[in-house]
C-alpha cells in the first residue's frame, strides 16, 4: 500500500511534469484528467458514499453497476471495504474503532491509517451484509483489480492511442488523476475534521468547508453530513456546491433515482439552534457576571421562542399543514437565528475586550 501511495503521486506529478517538459501538452490531456477525475470522484461520492455506505437514495441495478465501475477507477478499494470503514467512522467517530479518527492527528486521518499496519481485527470488513446482496458489489469483490486496471489504465491508454499519445494519456488520465482523487478524499477525513464551521453539531470534530467541496464533489459540508448522514445532500442550501446532490436530484425526475432521503427542515433548524446556543454558553462562561446575565436572558428568550416554533412545526408536520404555515415558521426561525448570530458576534467581541 505504501508503495502504491508513493508511486502514484511520484509518477503523477514528477512523471507528468517531465512528459510536459519534453513533449508539451495537447488539449486532450487536461480534458482526460478532468473527465476521469469527475467520473471516478462521482463514483466515490454518489456511489460508494451516498448510495452504498449511507443508502441515502435508491436506484436501479444499472446505475449501481455504473457507479461501481466509476468508483473502482478511484482505486480506493472495494465498496465493501470502503463502506465498512466508513460506517465505523460514522458509528463510533473519534473512538478507537474509528478507522480514520482525527484524534490520532491530522496525518493519521489523512493517509496514515491507510499506510500503517492496522491489526487484523480492526481491518475486518463488517456491518455491510446488506450490500453483499447486490450483484454489482459481489462482482466487484471478485474482480476489483481487473475492473480498476481495465477502466482506470487501459481505457485512458487506448484513448491516448487514438490521437498518438498513449503515455501522456496514462500520465494525465491515470496517475495524476488518481493522485488528485486520493488526496481529495483523504482531505475529507483530515482537513474537514480540522477547519471550517460547526453549524449543526458543535461537539463533532467534523466541519463544513465550502472550499473543500469544490474539490470533492460536494463532500466538504462535513459537519452537516456527520449530523445527518443519511441525507442525500451534504450542502443543503441551493447555492452550496454539491454536484453529487444535483445529479441524484436530477435523476430522480426521470425515476432512475428514488426515495431520496431529506432531513426534516425543523430538525435542521433544531440542530442549528442547539449548536449556536452551546457555542454562546461557552463564551458566557468567560465574561463577568453583569454582562453574563444581560446576554443570558436575551439568549434564553430567543432560544425559547425558537423551540416553541420548532415544536409547532413538528406538530403541523404530522397533520401535513399547508405550505404557507411552514414558510411562516421558516422565516420566523431564520429571523431568530439571525438575531442570535448578532448576539454571538457581540459576545465574542466582548469576551475579547474583557480578556485583553
Ligand atoms: Zn468524517
Ligand atoms: Zn459519510
């Protein structure tokens, strides 16, 4: 494993640089890189992650096979091993059983866990019996390396052969592309547990980063994802860059994908209010009593109003009230959240002044 994870970036970056120096670049090569990056990346996010590991939507056998082949191109092991590790990561985050626990450090969560020798018991594939029933998964388990080599190396080689530069095609479309896919995925386990906002769960190490989403087909919204792992979306706002969500959604109009799992909106609001409340409480501890009681009262009143609206929303949801009711709840909650954010900002300033 160490060998492969060294050879790919080495050949991908150094080899491609030398190739460019001696033979230049033709337009087909960056296109090959981008298209194979897109295909293999989506195979991981839309396939391995959201379909197989989390079952956040359903699809037909044909798309399962397509996503299995696309995901195999990323060379990130089989669906069974990937999903087994990933389900452990979600079920027992930051514990001894989390295969890429951030508590063991940035480097370990990024790549160390793949290259270090993990004991056999921990490496075992478990908790994926449901996936073993799928024909695409069973086929992949038997012929994983053949699929990866044929589609990941031979196909780019043949494409390159068609315009007379097969070596360049393999350097761009296989080695450099695999390096990018690998490290983009690794960054979700490392960087996305390190930098970014914790809007939905303050206690999780997972964080939301729109920047990381640009390279990971939407997986940068990791705090939301850890809070609501079975949601087919990671970036929930309409402007959040989450191509995996867009594709799953578009395909649902044709019936190819179905039963898309969306977290109820009032639950999302609930998590946001809980998170901001906790973060403000920690600041309140650090300021003096007179300021503390002033802010505390304001915060409590707002949180109480928010909870009342959330409970009313929950009740109306059961009896399927009309859309205008939900819209009203939403706008009221948005306003309260905005007010809380303002207070939070002032509190931070205040605690800085007092501590200086
Ligand atoms: Zn994570
Ligand atoms: Zn996940």
